[in-house]
């Protein structure tokens, strides 16, 4: 069972972004992606349209066109040609090979472990799983050193991984040690019965005591490293938040995820004008004494896949998060 809802990632786009420029690859190593143009896409340049539909830059699209890897209904295309409603574009690209994933002795903060699950309190700066160009120093490398019994449903580079949190976000993450546990946890994510609560320090003072942000999230139209609220191609995204404490120029909020899109809390809070403090992608240029975005997954509630028991885990924020809170409290008091 593999679902974008569970891993928040576009595996096809990952393959596209890492395409080998060597034209000697055999036919069997290629796969295809097909994109149809809607009425809203009409009159866009072909390279612009395909760049918006994939994670590829226009330069990369132009390169594929020159190599004959892109056609429109079987016909060659030009980068500057205008798209018409109903056009169907086919991209041929090399399937990215999975990197070798090796065990590494990386310290882990294990909150709970048994024969079915591991609950990790992930430290800042730790990517969850390897990817091309970033094959070492990840949570998966650390898990493989810690144990060998991990689910294999999501392949060799994501053993045990059911859901993710960003590299510089800290906090709780559930890992499956066998396939039955993985399927059970994945179903809980799909039905929203697994509860994930975050603490975030955001810029500005939020006056509402609580609110819900219901705004679809998709790739940013021009910056492929970012996500954005995207009403055209975005997927449903719902974040509930409650104000926990107000400061002079910031607010501590508890955010609860109903869905699990990439960068969801970071995108939604920036969308309403209160980006997460020190967020390098979506934040304001305000200097804060913290080493990464002030976002921590502090509470995780799930049904144990083996026993059926409801379990809740909590983890305190890291020291730099608590240090920033104390600084904001002093500023509020005028000290």
C-alpha cells in the first residue's frame, strides 16, 4: 500500500527530477508520464505548461524536447508552441534507481518500542529517508543500524516509514516494524484516526482563539522547492489551530492536522499572514534565536496495530524552541 496521502510525496516527479542525461540507457529503463491540457491551460507555452505540471524547470523541459522525449499526441513539439485544450503530452524519462541505503550509527531518541512500532522523537536537521543526492545521514540509516525488522511496503529507501516530518521540524514520528503494522497505521492516517498535534511559534499576534485553515496545497507555480495554496492543482489540506499564548510580536499555537500535505502547517500559517518563526522557505526576515523553523510535533495519538489499545505519546520541544519561548515572554514583560 503506497499512497501520496501517506507519504506526501510525488514519486513520479522525483524520478523526473533525477533523470540521467545519458542517452545510452536501454528502452526498458524508461517510463512515461502523460499530462492533458485543460481549458485553463490553453495558450500557455508548452515548456511553461509542462514545468507547472511537473517538478522540472523550463530548461529541463526544453532539453527533453530537444532529445525527442516529449510529444503531443504522437507529434513532435516545440518549447514555444502554444498549448491547446485537449492536447495530450507524453514524457519519456529514465526511472531513477534507488540508492544503496546503509546502516549508520546515528543517535535516536526512542520514546517507545515494541515488536510492531517504534515512536521516534526526531531531532532537528535529520531527513526522514534517503533520496538521490542525499543518501546518508537520514532517519532510515539510523533505523537500519538500530534494528533490521522494518516494514518493506514502501521500498528499500523508506523501510518502516509511514509518515514524515520535515528535516528541520522536530518531534514525534511513528515507524512500522512489520507490514501488518504498516498497513494498520496507514489506514489510521487515511481515516484521520491517528492524531498529530504540533506546537508552532508564528510571527505576529493572532487575535482569534482558534480557527481552521481549509485551503488546497500544491506545488508553487514558479519555485519548485516550495509548496503553496493552489486552488487549481492543489490537494485538499485542512489545519486546525488554537492559540496557546500571545506575545508582543508572536503567537504560540497548537496545530492539529486533518490531512498531511508536504509543508502543510508552514504553508497554511504563511497563507494567513502568520508564518512559522525562522522558517527559511515561508517565513519573514525576522531574526529569531532558533536553529530552524519553530515547529515541533509534540503529541501523537494512535491505535496500537497489534493490541488495539489507544496510545498517546508526548515529547517536549527542543531546547532552542524553549529558549525562544522564554525570550518572547521576557519581551512581553518589557525585560
